[in-house]
């Protein structure tokens, strides 16, 4: 069942863990000079973004397996 309370809680925790829209910490213009975009460069920034998107894919696979029956 897609609309069960457990599935709803899983989606909320998924958004919380993956640092997405309702729970993200957006950087303001004053923080741009000291944020993660200046801390990492080139390949390290690529790996940072790559790990975030891999985390999204893995959590989506977990949701499909647990609530859609895989």
C-alpha cells in the first residue's frame, strides 16, 4: 500500500536523510565564499555530488522494494 503511514514516514525520513527541499540548508550569498563549493574543487566536488545522487537512487530502490513489492 503506497499511502500507508509507514510509507509516508519513510518518505519523510528519506527527504530528511538525503537533505532535500523541506530539510535542506541553503547557502546564502554571504556563505558562498566559505561553502562546500569552494572547499571542494574538480573531482572532489564531482564525487560529493555523485555520492548524493547515489544515495537518492539507493533510497528509491529501498522504497520500491519495501512498498511496491520489488
